[in-house]
C-alpha cells in the first residue's frame, strides 16, 4: 500500500491560510528549513501532487454553507496522492469528511480501493473495509443519503510540505501551487482537462497545528506582515467553473461506478510535469 495511506484516520487541528506570491514563498521556505523538515511522504523536498474529487448536493449546499459562514459544515471528497503509477480500481485512496466546527478543522477518513470508494460514494453501497474505518464509513454513507451528494468537481495541485520536529509536534506548513479545477469528466483516473482557479504566481500557504503556533513562527509571520486569507479551494473552484459559459445552469449527476471504471485509465499528466520540472532543476 502507498505509504500515504498509513497515516492516522482522524484528527482535529487549527488551520491558518495565507495567499502569498512565489518570491514570498521561497523566502518563507528558507527560514522554515531551520526549524522544520520536508514531509517524508513527498520527494526529497517534501513535494507531492494531490487530486481531490469533491461531492456536493445538486443545489451546491456544501458551497453555500461555506459562503454563508455556517460554523458547523462538512465536505466529502475522494483524495488521491499521485505517485506516477496509473490509478486503477485497486489503487488505495482516502474517502474523507472534512468538517469545520467554528475555528477547528476535523477530518475523518477511511482507506479504500478506488473501486470501493466509487461503490460507496457513487453507488451508495457499503464495501468491505477495515474495521478501524467502520465509524467513518457509516458517517459517509449517511451523509451521502442525507444531502443527496453527487460528484461536483475535481481539484488538483502540487504541494510542498514541512513538518515540525520533536520540539513542535503536530506542526505542518504547506505550500500549494498550480491549483486547477475540472468539471468534466469527473474521473480521477483520466487525463486532466483542468483550468487554473488561482493565478499562477500565487501560493496558498497553510499553517496547521494541533494546539498553538510556536513563537518563532508567529514572529516570522508578523515580520513579513502576512494577513490571514479565508480561502476555500473548493469554493474558489466552483466560482471559477460558474464563470465558464453555460456552467451556471449545469446539473450535478452521479454516474454508476461501473461506467466510471470502464473509461480509459492513463498515467497522470500532472505527475509527469512534476517529474520533468525536477529533472530540469
């Protein structure tokens, strides 16, 4: 199994987001390397790529809960960490609920084969699963029926992540670039047909911590005069999609998993571009 999927299934934390430019990001990373280490789940620099298939109700209830500032809200997604290998029906993925309760972000997720994730989310059939995932699977199943959730869009991006040492356990700082969205086809395993929804010269930086931000990091943020930016990647991508001709009136529908899996598989173009960039650096 891909080492990404050996991580813990449930956690609560605080997340602070900032929108910065590429130069600021590089300056920030240089300082971070004195206190933190590259995420071992990525390459030697802590880089990896992420593809998320988001689900929403036909009237975009999850989107509007965020936009209306509802303090208790949830989103459902299938998350795939791209490794360069073809995503097949046996590839492990995360099916996760990301929940916001006031200022605390919570995640509950299960690890399933891609095929079984689609059986659960698209066919609403509970697949065979690890007993440790029982509660998460049950919650996802109920949530799907409660909101009538169907595929809404796919978001892809490259992430560079740093993790805290023994002195700052639970601390993570991530930098997301090349953020793009896709509204058709909504199949994680096919070649991407994505469009950017964040300017190419911008970076979404997130600070994730279990309890408190260490003093050295708060001083660093103040010194660079960074301002909190309440961005939702999902909401930004939905708004970008609505700006496309005819997208305001599009209907969200769910394809049976059998039809999704019958479409052609392909090696991720996004991963290939990352590998090419590494070779040229």
